[in-house]
């Protein structure tokens, strides 16, 4: 994820993604590819410049490269950078068309050095910078004319979002050995109803498998990311839509969560 403002407590995203790498296989990569093809319909991947802003595990940078794009991945978290570099080493060793860097979406000098891209991908990263609206502003100039900006931003649920922010901050303030005191109740709150519902329908773990199959991500690691993910900001879909419309973007695709998860947006730059 990207750099934070103000020296706040910050979740170690890269440590979580390092553990996730053990589960990356061809099936997960194929699911990641399919999720991008679905939301970015019409992209001509061969030779397209693809920027992964806050690359995390590197799974979606890998998916874009396998689709034929020229990829530049960056993240502020050193361990996330290492995760992305490891996937590059495994699947595209010494590939000149995939670059992995450490950088911040809040560093405008760094961003100006990158150029323009046919696809700018910032899935679940900008709301963890500690300055989300500045981050949203900074990625806009990186999109080439006619290019696409693919974002996911946590849904604003008002009081519920404020309570989750308190949970996340409490989690990060605890010593590592005590964080289970926050994590276990949150895990039960997040997944308990789905487990019970699936069991009553005689389809145990159906929701868990469906979540895993949607984008190729691991539900357990995503729960860790959700509970620990701090700094934490949210936005209503219409606020994001209005923000980019004022900057010359048109909405091409939208997937709303309706709960505490992410709303997904694909904008096209005029």
C-alpha cells in the first residue's frame, strides 16, 4: 500500500501478503486474470502500459503481465514490494516489460516520473494512505487519454464505518501476541453468519469458496487485511463518481458492495 500521512499507526500489509504467496498457483492467477478482463472489457492488453498502484501481493500485476501488458508495479510497503518482486522472479524472471519499484502515491515528484498508462489499477490501496482524496487526485494524471482507471474504495456506511475504524486502530495498537483479542471476534462477526447459513443449506463453506473464486484472493488473508487495514477511509459511490467526473472521466463500469466492503469503479479518461 501507499505511504501514510502524519506518522499514524500502520498495518503491515506486506507481512500478510508474504504469507499469501504460498497459496498462489495457476488457478488463482487465472481467476485474477478473469476478474480484470471482466471489469476492463475492451482493453487491448497486448503492449498496453499497466500501472499497479499499491501492488500488495503482486497477483494482479502478474495477471496483467500474463495478459500481455507492460507492467509497472509500486508499493510503499517494502515487504509488499518484495512480494511483487518474488512473483516476477517466479513467473517472469528478468523480464524487461515488468518493473517493480518502491514508491508512494503521495509523492508527486515520483509519480511525474512514471509517464502515462492505458490502465491504472488501484484496488484497495488508496483508502489506506491516510490521505485518500489526495491519492485519488494524484492518480488521475497518470491515465492516458482514452485510458482506464480501475479503483476499489471502501463503502461509506456512516456509523458502522466509524466503529470499524476504531476496531482497526485498536488492533494495530496491540502487541502482535494480543491482536487475536480483536481479530477473533471480528472474524466471527464477518464470517459467522455465512458459515451458519451455508451449513443450514447443507452447503458448508460455499460462501468461503465463492469469495475465493471471485478474484483469486484468499478469504483468510483478506480478513486479516480488513481487520488490520489502517489507516482507513471510506467514500460513498456518488462522491467518487462526482470527483472523477469533474476531472474529465466517464464511468464505464461500477460494482457496488452495499456493505462494509469495496465499491469498484472503472473510469475512462476523455
